């Protein structure tokens, strides 16, 4: 009686063939490092809340670090891709973290975050050029407590054009993002709360709004 044999042959680095008498089964491709990183970024952006919701600093810090681990061109392509696939507002925050304006009078202003947003402490978009966030020692705090009109009303026909604007009018930050500890986040929080920028005393709920962003 002829015995049945099982032969596993690796045809290429990215695919495998399992051969049985009369059958050829193609196994799933072995993921490349780039594909794994891309998948991780796609998963991480789902953890990044937009202003007006349960915003937290840490997911953005982690995602900014992941994007900085790419080449500049790959980072820009990924930002465009994310913007065009329903994450334009999260990408807007990331652009404010990853790029610095070339001119001091350039304000990366968005109608959804300026005209229709409620900024805490009685402040306005002129008080916070990076609205909807404020970077305090590179910790991205959200200063927008409420969006009063639907986001969709201000999304451009090609959302990735938002990224192109930042690239053309800004320079890439030299700061390297990473996850930071409670001590660093608390120090940044204390600095924000004690800032003279507020136009009135922060309400208790506004203070708690910032405290929750650092997970305290």
C-alpha cells in the first residue's frame, strides 16, 4: 500500500504551499514587517478619540511615536491614507503634533474647531493657535469641550489635502514622541491649569475635563 505523504514547501518568503496527493492548499501570506506596522497603526487610531468625546492624551502620544518610526515619506502617506479613510479629525490632531508652522502668523485653523467649537475657560481659537489641542511640554491636551455642528460640514472633498497643507506650510518637529509616565503628564497638566491664558477661572467640570485626559 502506498503511504500518503505530507510535504510542506516554502515557495517564497511570503507564501507557503501545503501539498497533498491531488491537492494544493495555499497558506496565508506571511506578513511583512511593514504590513504589521501598518496594521498596528490602523488599530491604534481607533483608540484615539476626537474632541467632544472621551479624549485621552496617551493614544495620540503612542500613535505619534509609531508614525515617527516610519520614514518621512511613509509617515506622510499614512497620514493621507488615514485622513481619506474617515480619520480626518484624528489626523488633524496628529499633524499639529508632528509639524510646526514655518511662519509665526500661520494658524492651522479649522472651521469645525474654531467657529463651531466651544473652548474651555472662555478662550477662543486666537488663544490656542493649535486648536483643538494645546501642546504642553509636547503633551496634547484637548481644549475643545463641545462641537456644536456636525463634523461633516467642514470636511474637504479630499480630506488628505488637509495633510498636504500642513506639509507645505510647516516643518517636521524634531521632538521625538513616546509614551510618558504619570509624573510627566501630571507636570504638564499642572502647568496647563495654572496658565494665564484662561479668560476666566476654570470651572470644576473644566478642570476635571483636563484631569481625565491624562487618565488621573
